[in-house]
């Protein structure tokens, strides 16, 4: 038995060497294939919210295209703009931004014009085929990839869904010191504006803006902290905060999937929609590959990966993506309200209960940011 095994090993080794010689000859005869097979991956830089360049989202694309993503993650649109302004042109091949910042990116010359024919807009719901701010006249500068709703995030053991169905829950006596803020002025002040009855929460006159500031200041004694992305997760998960303003299912959905007793609801005053989109960075030397990525992530299979992103779940604009999601992960499609033949997320938009998050219209962004700094320091 030992002799046979040794003989087998010798034969296998001789066969392997012969195969290697043949393969080597073939490789010499086809040097292009050799270089393709063993070429180092092309590095593609991405500026984005955390999670967008993690393996659960990008590994398939990386393998198919010999690409390796190099991400730079940020939190909040102001932080994103700061990072770009401090970087030479061409630093970022792909820029993921919230929709309200696309116009600023374009005005500053940070992103390239795109060809609408390159992207599957015909597969998108009509509401997302010509999304506000992504276009300048008929010129496209960014492609929507995902979106979500912001409402009241709450601990289900401390707060009922009925109680959470109004932003007034933030002022509840039992929540004193237990209400947190996701530390970004746009979603938080937009919610207070909705509570104040402003149908267009970011397009308000001076009197309405003063009323938003006054109402927000009355909330300050309830606030237990201002949290970044990671802090928001942990403070809700461990019960440090029992309610969180300025967020939605993009955080509570991730926690809920792991068993945490948290949830988000769109209150009676309405909710806000955040919208994420990809642009190609101005001066990118890999624009064709960046375009290929945007095509991938907005395709049906790419949309399923986006909806199920481990970092945080989101709704997706591609109707074919909804159909594939229902087949591949039906429980998640149902949880997020992305089933076509029953009440779903699009119904909330079409009923007017969701308002797009925007930059301030009648005030400057600095006005809102300055008040937020004052509020935090009070």
C-alpha cells in the first residue's frame, strides 16, 4: 500500500510538471492572456458612507472586473464636501452623495456629466427616472441607487408604536435624557419643521425658520447625546437611548435584523426621504470602470445587494430589483415594504406622506449649521 502511494505521488508529480511545461508554453504563446490572468487588480477609489465598498456589496464586481475598491468613508454631506475640497482632482473615481448635495458637487466642478443612456432608468419607478437635483436641465450628473425614510426610531420595550406615531414623543417625560440625535442638522431640523406643520419642511420663510429654532430649543433638556454613525447604533442597541431623532430604518433595520428591540415608524406629521446616488469624480482616470460600477449597482442584481447591505439596509428605485429581491430574500423585501402586490413603500411617497430631504431654500446651509452648533452647545 505504501509503495503504491509513493508511486502515485511520483506519477502525479511528473504529470504536474509535464502539465506545467505545456501550460508554460501556452502562456508564452499567449502573453496577453497571461498578463490578464495575473495582472494586479485595478484600484478604484470611492468616497461614500460606510458599507458601500464592503465585500458583501462589491466582491462580485471586484472578481468579475479585476478591481479592488479603496474606500474613504464619511458621515454627513458637509464632511463629504470638506474631504473633496481638500483633495486634488481625480482623487475619487466614485462619489456617493446624498441627493441634496449633488447640485453643490456640480457647481463646484467636482463631478463629471453622465450619459443617461448608459443607465437603466427605464427599469426605475417613474418617481426616480428624473430625480430632482441629479439633473441640470437635461444634463445628468448623478444616478440614484438607494433611498430610505426618516421618522421616529424607538425602543419597542419602552415606547408603543402609537406613542411613536408623532414627533411629540420626543418631549415625553419618561424619555428625559433618553432621546438622542443623529448628529446632522438636516434630518433633525427637517423633522421639527414637519412637526410645526410646514408642508415643505426645507422651504420656509424667516418666521417659520425662527419657529423651528424655538421649538427645537425646547427639546434640549430631553437630549442625552449627539451621536455619529457608530454611536447611534450602540446607544440604541444597549438601551442608552430609547428614542433617536434624525434617523430611520437604515439604522433600526440593521439592529432589528440582529434581534434588537428597536423599530422606526413614519409619524402622522410625515417623514423625510434621504436619497443616495453615485457620481463619477471630476478628473477620474478610470471613468469607464466607474461607469461600469454604477451600471452594476443599479442593475437588478446590484440593487438586491444594495437593499441587503450589511452596514445598513435601504429601499431601491429599480422595479426589477424589487422583483428579484422578492425571489431571493422575500422576508427582507416584506420587512422593508418592497413587495409589488401589497401596500408598499411607494404608497407612502404617492400619498404625500414623505418629503424629500433638501438643502434649505430660503436660508443658507450655514444658517442651519450655525443654529445646530448653538443648540448642541446650549
